[in-house]
C-alpha cells in the first residue's frame, strides 16, 4: 500500500482543526489525527485542507458538454472541473430527443476518470419539465412524463446513481415518481407548480429541488410557491452561487434557513473556463459576457461557475462563514446523490478527495482519490 500524509489545518467534523495529520493509503483515508508529532515525510501545507467538492448539477466546461455524447469530450469536462475543486459530480443532460439523451447516457456510462473528477451519478434535467419554465432548455424536446422512456435510460447505466428533474404538474409525473422513487432521486424543478402541487410531489417521493429560486414559482406571502415548499420541507435543494442566478442576500437566507439541506451546484455549461463569446447549448446559441451565459432574449443559460468559485462567493458575497459553506459543497451533495458512505468528509475510510484552499479561498491544489489532479 502506498502511504501519503498531509499535515496542516483541516476541516474535520464540522470545524477547522489545527495540527491535523491525514494519512492516505492508496485511494482512501486510513487515519485522521491531531498531533504535533509530524512524520518527516508528511506534506506540510499552510492551506486549509477541505473535503473534495461534489457537484450534482453540471453540464460541461472547457468547451465540452455531456450532451456531446463523447467519451473524449467528457474527459475534458472531468479534467477541467477537477482542477477547480470538483472531485466528484453528476453528469447532467438536457431536454433532447430520445436518441440524443440515450447517446449521452451511453457515453457517460463508458467514461473513465483516472485522477480527474469521478462521475458518481447521472442527472437528467428534463425532458419531463414545464415549457413555461423551460429556461434555456429546448422547448421542442419537452414532453409528458414517460415511465418506459426513463426505464430504458436506467438500463443503459444500471450501476449509476440517478437524479431526475421533473415538473410535478405534468401529465404522468405522479406515476413516474411513485414507480421509480426507490431507484431515482426526483428533483422538483423547471416547474410552474404552486405550493400545494410541490408539497404533493414530496408526498409521492420527490426529495430534492433543482436550482432553488430559478425556473420555479417563487415565494409570496399569500402563495409560498415551489420555493416555499423547499424551505418548509425536509428535502434538499441546489443553489447556484454565482451572484447572478440568485442575489447574495437570498443565498445567505437559504444557507441560514437550510444549513444541512443546501447543495451548492454550478449548472456549468461548455463555456465554463473559456473567454466571453458565442457558444452552443444543445440547439441554442448562447452569449457569454461578464460572467453570465444568456440566450438572445436575456434568459440565463446555465453558468460559467466552478465549485471553487461557488464556495468563495458564498463567503465573500453572501457573507456565510466558511465552516457553514464547506459542507454545502461536500457533505450535503454526497448525501443527496447517495455517496455519503465514501465521500464528502475528511474521515477514516472516506475517499482521499481534498481541496487545498489559500487564505484568500483560492484553490492551491486538488487531490482526487489520493492523487494530485
């Protein structure tokens, strides 16, 4: 067994702990202890050692998109996001034709990641969503919920964890959720549902909300909407912390009100990591400018956010303490997608996934399963 040791400040058991020695054997953590007796071979760092970040909603980056249905382009996405703090992710698809989504899922299932971000799940964002809340999704590809279509997709990657964004008001949504609730994490999103419809979907088996506040009915004092249902439920919810999708004050409100239920996500599209300009999102032209990706009519079209920047923004823009933010990028999303038994914390027997952050919360180094990304 190859042994590697890191020594420094680390986020352990919900707090930042000095003098922490982390021992890694091959791909897993075999010991975490607080000591001043540091082995000579240990790697000392002045950075904060944080658990690797997990993104349960990411479409692409570095010019590639999971809908490209290519193992080569998928590898670019995994390599890029690993450099920016993401050690595990859910490869996310969009509303598309039956054939295009199947091709994307097949390519995801075949993908290899080595020392890059690990694909721990597939997130189907559509096509069973509401056209009125489609955002930048292809309206012509949106369709009623279909048990047979989803069953065929699951068969293409039977060992994957699965998440699916669905609008509960659609025809067939209840039957779909109740049929697959033990196999798929259903997330309420891209929906025009009211509060009662969202609450009903939670009773059927939905347990998550896709990009809270975006592409859903908002809160009003006489109609709490889908956002209100998220706040009073025990379900988890995604939050895009780029300062564009959600106002920093609302980021802080959500994190404070739902501290153990918010999962930071990027919703990143292919332009993430590249310069401003024109890009494609499935069939749409997208213009990226000043940190925002938009359609010609101004509709937001995903983001160019990384998980590293999401964490930094929650601290610097939303004024949330780093001790509260780190679980939102690690422990909570690990629980969301069902990998909390091996990811999301710095603890014995967990995967050796770490992000080393400078005092300015910049990423100094990323380690994926014991190897530098």
